[in-house]
C-alpha cells in the first residue's frame, strides 16, 4: 500500500467532497459549443449580412419584389455556405479534441484509488508514474528520478529533472528549469515516479491562469468589414440624396411627379451598392471552403483576407518548426570519429556506442531521448540483447547527473555489463578522464552544443554481482563516446520560410528553448539574420523600448507566455500585421492577440485551437504559405470585383439620370435596372471569386495595412472605365434619338449595348497585371457559364414578345446588331489604353523608388 509505506493518508473522502464543492471541478471551462443555430445567429449579426437584408427590405418597400428576392436569395446562399463551412470546422475541431477526461491516482483515507482528473482537489496526494499526465499543479513530496515534459507550457522539447521539495521552496513557481520540485497540470512524467501534493486546480493552475488571461483579450474587427461598412454607408447616403434631387429635378422640369418618383426610384436602385456585402460574404465563405481542401480550417473567415496582408510571421519552435520528438543526430567516439545520422546508417564502429546508450535506457522507454536511443539501435540493427536480464539500476543523483543499468548476459560465466549515460561531465567523472582525453571530450561537447544538440555521454563497465549495491562509482567505467540529440525540423519548413521571405514576410522565432538551440534551429530553417533576445531582456524593457527593438530581432529565446504576448503586441504597435503560429498552452495568449492566430491541429492543445483563427489539421507548416497565397488572391479578387462594381454603376446611373438633364427619352426604369442587377450580382459573386491569382503574387511585398480597400488608386480608374462606357452609350443614345429611332427601339438597343458593355468591363477588371489578350484567354469556367446564361437570356428577351412588352422593348433591326459589337469593342480598346498608361506610370514610380533606395 503506497500510502501506508510513505506514512501518507491523504485527504478523507468527505474532505475531498467538500473541497470539490467549494473550489469546483479541476477543469478549464469549455467554451459553449458553436451549434449550427449559434453559428446562424452570429452570422446574422454580422454587418455585411445586415446590409444585404436591409437592401432587400428597401427594395420590398420600393415595390421591386424581383430584386428583393434576388438580394435575399444571395443573403440566404451566403448564410448557408458560411454555416455549413463553420459547422464543418467545429465538428473537425471536436474530433481533434481528446474527449476522454484524464484520470489520476490519488491517496485518500490511506488507500490509493484512481479518480477522474476533474475530481482532483487542492491538497490531494498524487501518485505519479512514468507516462502519467499530471492532473493539477503540485509540489513533489517524494521523487524517484522523476523527469517531466513541460513543453506544453514552456515550448522546451527536453524533459526537466524534478526533486523533492524542501522547506525553503515556495508553493508556486514558473514552469521550466531542472531540479525544481514544482509540477504543472498538463505536463507528462517521462521517467521515474513520485508522490506530490496538489497546490492548485482548475482556473487556479498555471494553465487556468492562461485561460483566464485569454478571456481579457479582445480580437480586432476585420479590416474588410470596417471598410465595407464605411463605404456602403457613404454610398447609401449619396445614392438617396441624388435620388431625391432627381425627383425634384424631374418634377419641376417636366411637371409629372409620378414619373419623377419612378425616376428617383430607378436612380436609387442604380446607385444602391448592395453588391459590396455580396462580394465580401461570398468571397470569404468560398475562400474558407477552398482552403479547407488543403487541410486549413478557418474559424473566422475574415482571417483569410488578413493572412494576405501579413508582414510578420511569428512562429513557435517546438512542435511548429520542429517535430517535438528527439532523434539521434550525431555520434562521436574518443578516437575522434564522427558520424552524422543524416548520412545513412552509422558504420559498425559506432554500434557499440549505440547499443550501450540503449542498454542505459529503460527497457520500455517513455523519455523522448531514450525512445530515440532504442529507435537508433533498431534502425542500425544493433543486437537488441532481449535475452539479457536487467538486475540493477543506479539512478540520477543531484551530485552526479548520470544513470546506469546493470545487465546479466544469457551466457553462463560472462561478467555483468553496466551501461551508463548522462551529462558529459558526469560521465567523464565516472570514467576518471583527465588530461588530453578530458579536453578532447569538452571540445566535442561544445562543438555539438553549438549546433543546437542535447549532448549525452555514454560509458560501459564489466562488473560482478558484489558491486551492485555500491552505486556508480563501484564500476570501472570506460568512455564509449558522445551522442548528440536534436528535435528535427518538420518536412518542408525551410522551403516554406524561403517562400515567406520572397513574399516580403519576415519570420520571427519565439520559443521557450535555450538561445543556442534556438539559433541552431533558426539556421537550419533559414530564418533570416537578426538579433537574438531572451525573455529576461524582454521583461527588462518598457513597451516603448520593446517596440523599437522588435524590428531587428529574429529570435526570442527563453520566453514565457506573457512575454510572447508582449512581443506580438509590440510588433502590432510597430505597424506590422502579425500572424502567430503555435500549439501549446503557452502560445494561446499570443495566438489570440495576433491579427491571425494559427494553431496546430493534431499536436495543438484545446486552448491553442480555441484561441486561434486558423487551424492546420495536419500540422503542416507549409500550409501556412498556401493560406497566405490564397489570402492574397482573395483580396485581389475582392478589389477586382469592387472595381467592376464602381465601373458598372457609372453607365447605369448615368443612363438613368442623363435623359432628365438632356430631355431625352428615359432608357432605364426600375424593371430594366432590376434585370441588370440580375447580371451584375452573379458576375461579381461567381466570376471574380473564381479568378486565378495574379502573376508573381508571392514575389511582391505585403500590402500596406493602412491601405484603404476603397482607395483612390482603385476607385478613380474604375470610375474612368465606367465613364468611357457611359460616354459611348450616351453618344449612341443621342445619335439614335437624332436619327429618329422609336423610343422602345432606343431603349432596347441601349439596354443590350449596356449588357455587352458590362461584359466588356468584366474583361477589363479581370486582371491588374495581365494584358487584354491574356485576360481574355485566362481560364475561368465561371465566366464562360455566366456569359452563356447572359447570352441565352438576351436571346429570349429579343425573341419572346411578352418579355419585350414587359420591358417596353421593340424588336431590333439587323443594322442595330453592329452597335452591339462596336460599343463593347470600343470600351475594351479605350479602357486597355488607360490600363497601359496606368501600368507604365506604376512601373516608372517603382523604378524611381528603387533608385532612391
């Protein structure tokens, strides 16, 4: 009975029950699951959907049921796409979570019993063994060579040694560091065992404190959402104002106030920018769907657009850049021979060193380094000695950081074999090295440590049974060599970082690991040159000083969670758009504070996934680059669609208002404008969303985070393109009226010429960088489908007499068809000349800036 042997009775059952009722269960409060109903309510509260619904309501009030139903249909479609995608994301996240509650072995009423982790209370006595996940923060009472993996909290891949508490030890401490008595909830015992007294549970534990801190952080409103709400408000106010002026102008000039009211309604319809929220909602929803196909879950769709603007990518090391598992990287023999494991299987001369390292480890390893020793011995086909018997173990001591196992060979008469491993200086002491041998060992250790390796010495001795109980020193050990271990990079990380640099994105490592290890991994990954700063240095700086320093730092080492958060906040204050990756609890505050938090799905913790906006299902760092590429494409296509919207509303509004000023027959009434909107909305939502990415999209720097979505550089050329179309159409209107065409024939000719001009404006806005010829032939199946549907609809209107009568159209003459070809052709040619001039000016400006730089 463990409790009786140690003289510990633990809490009584009644005491545990009272403390559980007083303190609450030992668990972090789980956020309410986002059910489809909850997601629907969140979506409906989004301003962009509210704008869509408001626009539909306005059209209902205006009596235009067709346009109202179209708008409400788009709103419904967008809502369905968003709900389906986000519900799928939540189901995937639920599948990633470990739903089985951890259990703990405790001593109560003098007996050991296993209870659910949520029932552990303050003051409980925990019995810990290798492989256990620690259920609560605790203080070690007894320790038998106990080591714990605290990478969940510190980011350090290497387990840390623990000792029993002394009277002078504080009750609470920070995680990380060897030879401390403090254990932390969520850490894993990798070696040994012990007895510990629980000091904090639930929200009072170290993990709980981070969870509580996360609740105080607020995420910023998405850039696109703010910009679109601002522009829609301005356009709506402007459109209503102009519509009122049209009513007054028409009524006062022509005296027909009913016709004036209809003209005002047509003008309002032509200027109401309902396509903006359509573009925003569908583009982001479809972007989230597209990126999910490559294993990236988007918990907030707006994060996709923000990724395209990222200027700094902050990344954790352990589990993000690296695999969070130790592997044998290099071997060294006293003769000076060195073997790199990357060069293939080691030569036979290294087999004795590998075999002894495995024999010095636990037969069934839990410690990551011992797992690596056994894996290397197996891969190198070193004899496993499975028939040997383990007869004695000498554990680590505070004064000698080495351990040894004594084995009895199966052959009778053979001496016992002792295998030892540990800190190089401890192994040197056991082997009684001095002089040149000791100096050579130190040089090799320093060289391997400088390359970011964890270095252990390995020795062996032949012994007899009489020496078993006398400790390490009773054996006459001989040095076999050194083993260098490291946490290897994930596949594809160097390539992904190279792509980040070419895209103008600075990669910054923020880790809890040691500076030497961090620098070595950064060099392997290809993280750019820059200064190194430790967590203590970050702590010593004021916010202003840190903001000035972060621009030049590439590596932050030995950082705590609150320091990671300060670093991210300082980068944001310096004007950077920050993406932050991570997987541990220690990363969660920084993940939530960053503009874009990116959590690892498989190795990531629940806390990290809940704090992040994006989750990588397969923990593939390279998927971040795919997401950034897609984010840039989404933003480009949104700008193309917005440019098209501005361009296309110029001729529509112009043809609705100009006849009033020029005393020409009215061309566009509410019904004609509603029909045009049936063309514009699918073009915006389907064609531009499916547009291919621009050339060299990942060779250009990120956009300025302060750049307006509705910038003058986008809006003014678009208005100019629309102005060209309007001028040609107005000229056609004046000419056909002058030639004596009947009003219904003029109306039909102008309507179909306007439709053809709209399709021409689609081609003009398809690409920022490609010439007209390439833009026409760029593959986009959605454009072909939309063009086919528009052509069929126009043919039906022309040939079906009831439709023509509803629209007040007359049949077109064969000669009229030439205008339907000439007008869009001139629109294309003139707009292309403007684009060529614009490209020339941009190129000249870029060249001038480079020369100045």
